[in-house]
C-alpha cells in the first residue's frame, strides 16, 4: 500500500500584494504619526471605518470615471448582500456622514489612515493593497475651507522634515477651465472630458502632444490613435494659454486667467474662489513658495467640483548611479460636493486632502528624512549559560529602560551562531555574561560595528584572538554606561 503524499502548498505572495518589513514600516508609521499630529492640532477628529462597505454604497465613487466600477474585491455575505473592501477613505466617509448626519457637528472634520484595496491589474509600483492617509471637511462650501486644506497639506510637508522650497502645493479650480470652454463654445460633456484628459497629460506629452489631443487627435509611439476634442485653432490656443498661465504670484495667475474665461459665470466663480483662497493663505502665512496657482492641475475627471490641488516634491535626491530621482506628486485633493447626496438626495459640500503613504514614505527615505523613524540601536544579550535565561531577559529589560532596542537570545545555538545572529540583525553590540563574568561581577561588551571595521585590517586569526579588538569587560554596575559609549561611537561613525 503506497503512502499518501502530504500536500504542501507553495509559499508565495498573491500577485499585486507586497510584504512590508522593518525599516519600511517604521518610516510609514512615522509619516502617518506626523500627519496625524498636524490634523489633530488643527481640530480634526480621528475616524476609522470598517475595511468592508456594502457594494451598493460604493456606487461610482471611484476617483476617475475611467476606472472600472468592478475594480473592488467583493464577497456575498450570508444575508445575500454584497460587501466590498474599501478602495479609498472618501466613499466610506460619505456613508458615515449620511448615516450619522443628524448627530454630527457640521462642518464635520475628520482624518483617517489605513489600508485600501484595488482589484486592478498590478504593475511596477502599482499594488492592490496600500495605505492612504486622508483629512476632510464636510459641510462647508466656504472657499476658506479649501484654503485651510491646502495650508494643512503644506503643514504636513513641514512636519515630516521638508524645508520650504522642497515642496509646493499646486492649486487650480476646475470651474475656471469650464469657464474657458464655455467662452469658446466647447462645454458639451464629451468634449469637456476630452479637454480635461488632454490637459492632464501636459507633463507627459508637452504642449505639442496636448495640442494634438485638443485638435483632431494623436497617435502614440505604439500606433494607437486617441481621438481629440476637435477644437479649432483659436480654441486650442485659448486652452494652451490657460495651461500656460502659471508662474509668478497668485494674483498674477488670476489676472492672466480673467480674460480667458470671458463672461462665463462658472469661470468667474472659480476665479472668485481662487481669490478667496489666496487671501486666506496670505493671512495665515502660506506664500507662493508653499502654495502656487497652476491651471495645469487637473484631478479626478468626474469627481472634483471646484478647487483642486497637488502636493509636489521639489527636493533633489539621486539613485546610487547618480541619476536624479523624480518624485513628482505625493498627494492631493480638492472639493467634491456630490458624494453624500447619493444617500440623502441632499448636496453636502466637502473638501479633502489625501496622500499615499508608501509612495510618500519612499520619497522621504530617499531624502534621508526618516526623523524619529530611524531605528534605535539594537543590543543583543547573548545566552552564554542555558539555565540563566531569567538573568539575560532582565538585562534586556534594563537596556530597554535605558532607551535601547534590546533582546535576550532565546533560540538554540552556541556562541558563534549567536554572534552571527547578532550581525545579521544589525545589532550595534552584543552583551555577554558567562560563568566567569557572573562569578566576578563583570560584563563583556562586543562592539560589533567597530569589530567589523577592524576585521578588515587583521588577517591573522591568532592576532584576532589575542587582541580581541572592539571588546571590553566592565564591572556590572558600569555596563549600561559602556553600552551607551559603544552606541554613541557607532552613531558618530555612521
């Protein structure tokens, strides 16, 4: 009788998902903590909605109408209702506000950070699960609330360690372009959407590529043809002049835009909102180096209804080969006044700011701005005597009380294996109390970082054993101070 083979599944990650470990998680946690401090200081309340929402409540709240409506992970509950993992924090916020509308103080100001899920085809840097951090004000149509959100975004940039000039919040109002299209007779929905999509590609395609998309259309490098908005030459020039209106003071941008919107009331409303935003930003000390007006900013084609903005990193960093890293946008937001109405039938104005934590954290790491996220020095207490685990665990606790990360080795293995473990963990030092040290009231401390540097200069094993570089033995009442000295020396060398 043959023995049945035991099934052993292959260890593998689901496609489009990632494992985030150690230093990555620390930087992301640092970023969320920085943002949360700002939001809390500005009077926003924390909120955590469930990972699942009813699928019919999500509706078409995807940030872009081009995204497939089925781009969520859904399952049928035992009561026959379909639930889906949240794909952002805004749709759950709309549901929460609608469900608790009578009990909420309005405007309702909240912030939330957590995982979101997208059932989309994964690609390089494009994952199906990632962390977003949002802040929103619901219930205010005052442009001052948009200005506050822009200032809030700028303050987050400062809080994470960026200097003024290392970032800029670029601001626009979608109604200004709508006014321009009205002034040239091109405001019908399909043509408007084509113009918006063309404008959104300015950074990638340049003026020539955008001009082609505003006209008859454009064929890309693969030969695929994208039909254009079919504006005439004058209309194309007007839209390009609109996109070129950036630069200089915020007042100068408004002045350049005024003649382009003509008599359009929609365009005038957008310009009035920008003027109010400028006044508020100026009053609270957010100048053009931190928040600039830029007509080329177009976000969420079927989503935002007024002011829109993006947080762009300007700071420079390079790859190992010396090539510059292009960070671009790390977050953004704007006004969306139609979400809650899906539930209540009543329009409720709202504005918000959101950033992807992983992308922003990766940029901060490249810039060396990890702040308090930098790991505390790790110290390993070696288990020299197998029956002294309690002593070693107590020593690790003493190290933690002194401000270190510390662990007592609890695995199996001789001294050599434990030292190799300490090296692989990146420990600064190893603490050793064997029978001789214990009987004499001593502690041996190995400076692992210094030892690794000195090892390069010693080729003779006998010399290594005799000299014992980077190792010291101190009295039991002085061992914490000695570890601090080792750690300080390592940081100075680092």
